[in-house]
C-alpha cells in the first residue's frame, strides 16, 4: 500500500461519482500498470465511461485513450482500424499526440514483413536502453503485431517478455507458447529459455 494506491482509490471513488477526469486517471493506472497490476478490462471500462460523457470537455483525451486500448489490445481485441479511428477523432479535436500515433500506426500497417522486422528490432533495442521511459502498451503492440507479420525475432521477444514479466504480466504459459512458436519458425535455433520453462 503506497501513495499511488491511495491516488488510485481516490480517483476510483471520484469516477463512481461521475468525475470523468478521475476516470481517465484511474484508467491510465490500470493500462500502464503504474503502482497496480495491469488490467486492460478495468482500463477499458474507465476509459469507455469517460468517452461516452461527451459534455465534459475531456472527449479528445478519452478518444486518445480508447485508441491506445485498441492499438495494444488491452481489455479489447487488437483492432488497428478502430485505434486509428479513435486517434483521428481525438486529433480532430486538437490532440497532437493522437495525430502522431494515427500517422505512425497507418505507416506500420502498410509495412512489408522485412520493413516491419527492421523497424521492430530497432524499437526493441531502444526500449531495452530506455526501459523506465518506455510505453509498455506500445511494446505489447509491437511484439504481437510483429508476430502476426511473421517476424521470428519478435516471436522470441514476446516469449521472453512473458517469461521475465518485465514488459508484460508474468505468464509462463504464454511464454511457452511464443517460444515454442519461435522454435517452429526457426528450427536451427536452440531455445534454452523454453527448456528452463518446461
């Protein structure tokens, strides 16, 4: 029990009383795992409540947060088209970060497998150098989208992230799944980490 937990409880109480700003603050705690266990479903509920209250003057921020959920698949299925729609809605109301994310997401959606592979390797390298400043939701997105694109490197990185609990919640079953998939994709590699988990 710490100051962040106290802030979260305070914001949850205010959110129940209809405070949209408090709802978004609490949602961010759950989305980022900031002082509390990461919980995408709770983040979705809190952001959705804020998004539906269009009279509060915070609609651009709520739209941006909904885009983050759909981009990284936290509490909802990954849906890049929905993420872009929410980002562009927020951008239309002057949210500059939403405009940037919409542009970056559209660019990544159109990359070839090799282009994405190169981009993701660099993003992962940067994330390891700047761990404390890194957006974990974005890392989740990078890994899982890279796996969908058939990127062998990111299949391994995804398994490693689940095994270590560094970027995602610790989940050995998910780690085994991705590391086993990595071995199937690249059977010349000897995955010592998977052997340790089994």
